[in-house]
């Protein structure tokens, strides 16, 4: 990363005053460390600095894989803790460049318990507010992955690197090795972006710009992507919201933001991340017209809580017939996932703005709707249930178009109805 400042200085660390062969007096450990230092040119597996990336000041923490595989021992753990404390004390974001095989065997439990110390300092950093951006330069396994890697706010990875809890020498035989790669973790929603080495400085600088420059105050909703006359009936509002040619959330994201930085989400019907608007950062969650899965709600919860911690306002774009309600969703805990999203939104200290851009169906929609800043697009509707299941609940024939249309009118689900009832602030134009 180019970009350590010329005057960057090492962070303060405690001197190693233990036995020459470590806390376990492991035979030959001192000689092993000396050879590792000669080969790598590093005095330990971790180094910390305060520097700059793309003009943004940050605490930088880098692992040296050439020093005993970047393993974490007592001294390395102290250096990591020092970097975390410095970031918290100075109010600076932390950038971790990770390449580690995990905890150091020659130090036994003295090494493993460093994970607890690191976790405590990470909690302190989160409480202080600054963001933590991890770059998985690889391999990143074991203790480094389960603390600094998977625990980071944003996770970038070099293509093809090994990433996972189990390293190659300790995982079960015969497993699919692709699960332990950056690409595999990306597919599982554990990595946010793959970035080639030569693109890292720009990518890290771009993320730091977003994570440290929140927009001020509530976000104004984007205007209507295309004009439309108010729906004449409830059923017409439903039909318009379901029309294949109706502008979806992608069109509204394009209208609202000059740049998007997506976070991981394995639900193809949901987009989450941060966007740039007038040079400032806004978090976004956008439904794409499908039933939102438990994984989608968990991704939305992650975004809302991270934006709240970083004081970044949020825009949600609602468009769903409802939460996923099949057997797979139930087994995956859809109820708990919806509950967490509703709670995250209700407890959010930053302003959240919602624009209803299409279907607003039941709990799947309300989970992502701001309780006091709801706006509606002209081609949308919002209802306790869609007209067909509502008709069924009322013991009317959901296959009878006349019965469904009557229920749609009774539900008063049109955009103008929502405004008239005081449930929405207005219809965007």
C-alpha cells in the first residue's frame, strides 16, 4: 500500500521479556525465530503503523507470512492489540493486511489466548466507532480469520488466496478445497469484494472515503424514475407494481448514487452496501421484487448496524411480495432473521429513509421500512397482505378477479391512500 506516510512510525509494543525459547521453552524456538527474521527481514509476524492510504489517515496493520507463516504468538498478539487500541484512541479507521496461518504452536495456549485479547480490543474499537477494513492477502486461516478477518467491517480479498477457518494441514481429507478460497468465501457471503493486487490501493482508498465521510442528516428519496398518473383503483396499483417494465430498485439506485460499493449478500433479490451521493456516504438496502430470504435479512441487518455505528444515514428501497415463506426459509430461521432486521431498524440512531418502489408485501416489506420516513413511488402499493392471500384469509375466492379487486380497494393500498392516511410522507415525482 503506497502509501505509508514518510513519517510513519511503529506503534508502541511491549518488549518480549520471556524465556529465549518462548513461554513453553520449546526446544530450538529461539533459533527458529532467528532464521525466520533473517529470511523475512522482519522482527515478528506483525507490524503496525499510522500512515495514509490515498490521502486518508489510518492505522495500518500488516502480517509478514515469511515470518513463521504470519502466525500469532504473544508478541504478535500484543502488536495487534496495540494497533487496535491506537485506532480506537485516535479515532482512525484500521486497515489490516492479513496473511496468517493462525496461532503459533510453539507457544501453545499462550498463543491461543491471544485471540481473546484481540477480540476484546476489537470490541473496544467498535465501541469507539472507527471502521475496520481487512484485506485478505492470504493465506488467512485459523485465528487471524476468526478475529481480524471475519470480524472486520468490510472484507476485501486477493483472487485465489486461501481463506477459511481450517488451514490446509489440519482440515479433513477429501474436502472440496474450493470452499477454502476467497472465491468460495465470496460465494458464501463472507467476503465482500475480490480485488487484484494492483487495484488494492485504489480500492482501499475508495472504501475509506465512504466509511469516513457520512452524509449529513436524513437522505432525501430519489425522484420517480418515470412519471405515472395516480392509480384509479387498488388493483390497478397492484398491477402496476407487478409490471415487468416498471423501474426496479436498480434504476432508483442509479438515480440516487454516483458510485456504489456493495457488501456481500447471497440473496440475489437483495442489494446492500454504501453509495456516494454528492461526495458523501449513504448506506443502502434494496429489494428487487422477490421474496427476501433469511440470508437477505441478515445482510440487511449487517448493513444497518454498521451504518448506524459509523453515523452514516441509510436509504432503503422496498419492493417485495413478502418474506420467503417456504420450508427452506423456515429451517433457516426466517422469523428470527426478520426480527433482527426490524430491531436493527427500530434501534437505529442515524436517520433511515424508505422509498417504496414496487410491491410492499407484509412483514417482508415492513422489516425494511422506516417507521417515520416512508415515501412512495407512483408505481407501488403497500399492504398488510397482497390482495390474493388477503382474500383467502377473509374466506373469499383468491382465484376470483372480482373478489380480489374488491379486497384491493378495501385495503386502501394505493400510494395516494398511504399519503392520505398519514402512513407515507408523500409521493415522489
